[in-house]
C-alpha cells in the first residue's frame, strides 16, 4: 500500500511542560510519509529548546508572535502539502500506531473525506482516564446541538475537503475555531468514525478549555445559530440529502478478517 502523506501542525506558546510528549507521540511512530510543522508564538520558557532538540525531524518550524490559535494553525498549514491533514495541540498526544491507522483508512476508503476516532482523555501525568464509544455523526444532529464532542485531536481530513471549505481556520471565532471548521466541513461531506484510537486530550489546570469553557460554548452556540439561520433563510436546502444523514457505518475491526471493515453501528 502507498502511504498517504499526513501533514500535522502543532501550535504552541510557553508549552515546555508538555510539548516534548506531544512531539515524541508524533515523531516516535516512524510513519514513512509524515510532514510535521511546529508553530511557536514567541515562547519565553524552554519551549524553543524542546523544538530544537527535534528540529531535524520536522518539516519546518517557526517562532514569532501571532494573532492567536487560528493564525498559528493557518501559518503552519500553509507550509504543508500532505493529502491528509490535522493538528495536535502542544499538551495533547497521539496514540501509538495512530498514524498508520489513519494512513490505512484514508488509502482504503477514498470516498471518506474526514474521519474521527473514539474520544479519549488523559490526566496531567498522561494516564488515560476515559475512552468514549465510537458513534455516528450527522449534520442535522450536530447543528441541533449534539456536538459534544467531535474531538479535535482525533479528527483528520483530506486536503481536498480543506480547500473546498475555505482552506483556513477562522480567526474571528476564538477558541471554537475547530467547531466552526466542522460546520464548514459538514456542508461538503459526512463525518466518518472509527473505533480506533487516534488522539488523546489532556486535562490540566491551566489549559484554555478548563479556564474558558463557557467562552468556548458561547462561541460554538453563536456559530451554530448563524449556520442554522443561513439555512433557514435558504429554506433548509436538501439538494444533497446524504449530507444530512449519518455516515453509513463506523469503521470497526473485524476479528474474522483481521482488518478494518465498514460495519453498521449497533444502536441501543
């Protein structure tokens, strides 16, 4: 199988406490077609020392002031060319083998334009605390408020979808720039799921999600309401009814064939 190139961006700012673990979780997988870019916002702690220890394995890195999280990501993605894309924040990690899992899935299922894995969470020390079930996602449910959580650390997409959806993250949204990107992706493609583990979100006291969760929720709500208002003004167009339905299957490991198969999810 020809492995697709996977482009990953890690934005960071004064992240010396966790960045090494994030970099090791990506670079240590030995994925043959990895393009990894780190964008630092001008750190004043030991972040740059961590980056320099790994720079020979990076496709590029930059350290300079930016206008925030979305701006840093846009600068990073502009330096990439991979057919598959995603980002990993400096305090999170990828699970072992996740890049080869992504490579296999995107190579085998060309109709799949974006994919998310089972949501997983860990504590500050790196112990996995919880793993959520694989589930179906639909645009209709998402816009109706069922969006907790399309886990950003576990979500990857094709560059062709990124380009059709505008080719950048919105700098005007704030913390919920990932949510706003999912809204745009849903305009063009259905979100697929896999039971495999891809990324892990780390809980720690100083993270923005912990200290500004109410801000994130308000921003996401505003984006969702704006999208619904636009659709209502257009008469809720259903030109492509498939975009409103869930993807037809969750990609599950079949022990009989020893391979990943698109199997219908079991509903309770």
